[in-house]
């Protein structure tokens, strides 16, 4: 988050009133001297100032600092559904002994009447790194996730810092997709609960299929899907999806660039 969180008075009020630990990562320019409390002077709220840039880097910093087993990720332009959050606390308290801890997918809504996308009414769970499971998770947004923190984790799951807004690689999306695939690859579980946790009225990065989004998809797809599926994935994405998108050939070319440069991008910009 940036200092602009203070413009979101609803979220600030909600965070201050919560009884669970809260970590706010405040990205700021070098030498700007942002206040370390941001007006949220409450014992359960910790503000971490950093001059480092990048959404994934900030999230990893929060996951290291948060004194809890799970983190409900929040961008600075969302608000919370406190009733859904209370129901989530009950569920997580019953799963705290699981090893490794599951990633939980919940619902994101634009407002009280409109869901971000169509959700099924029943819970589900995934285990095992398969092409089918990875494909099922492609539409998951980071604002739908509840992620295990670094607490008590022998192999902490991290967002790849080459991906996401502000990353050094310039790949502006895809961080949640790779996180989910890596969790399955490490033997983890992903659980969906039909709980509304956050409201997000604005469009998110990656909501529209353009060349930037296509490149991010190429990078993440090669790193996420089993190798045997890569030829089929390339053909399907280029002929059935990207060439029919508004940017057509430009998006298809960007996807190919991201796909074939995936290893070098993720290695060069690894945090």
C-alpha cells in the first residue's frame, strides 16, 4: 500500500476497529519521510515503511511481519465485509493444525449487490499439481485470496517478485496464478469458501485482455503448467483466445514473448 490508503476512510476505520493483527506496508519515495503510523494508532496495527517498490515485494514483507497464521490480502482501494471476515476466522481456527496450511479462495464483490464474477454456492478443494487444477485457478484474483504467512512454515510460500505492479521486470500481473500453482506443486491444498470478504469497485490489473496481460499470462503459464501441456496450451491460447481478442496479433505475439522468455524473466528478477 501507499500513503493513499488514508484516502480510503472506510478501510482505515475497519482496520483500526479489528481485533486481529494488521500489517500495513507503506511504500514511499526515498527521503520523503512518511509517518510510521499513518493515523492508525492502534496496538494491533503495525505500519512497515519501505522504499522498495513492487506489489509482490510488499506482500511478501507483510507476510513476514504479520503475527498470524493467515493473511487476508487488501489493496488500498478495497473495503472489508466484516461479517464474512468473522465467519472466516471460525473456519481458519478449525484448520490451524493442517500442514502445510491451505490457501483459501473467497469471494470478491464490487458492491453489496454485484459479485466480481460468478461464484458457485458450494465449497471445493484442490490437491495435486495437474494441468486441470492449474487451469481451474486461472481466474482467481489476489483480492480473493487468504494466504498462509511465514509463521511456522518450513517452506514459506512467497509471491514471485518479478510479477505484479511495480515489478522490475515490467510484468504487471500473474503473481497470484504462479503462487497457487507453486502451492499445489509443493503438495499444498487450495480451498474455496463461499464467503464474501472484500469489496473492490475498481477494475483490477489484468481484468482486460491486452498485450500487457497477454505477456504476463505467457510468463506464468509456462512456469505453472506441467511441461507436457505446453504445446497444447500455446496453440489453444493463440488460436482460440488471443487472436480473437481486441488486440489480436499483438496480444498473441506478447503471449509468445512472455512464454518463451518466462524462465529468464523469473530467474533474472527473482527477489
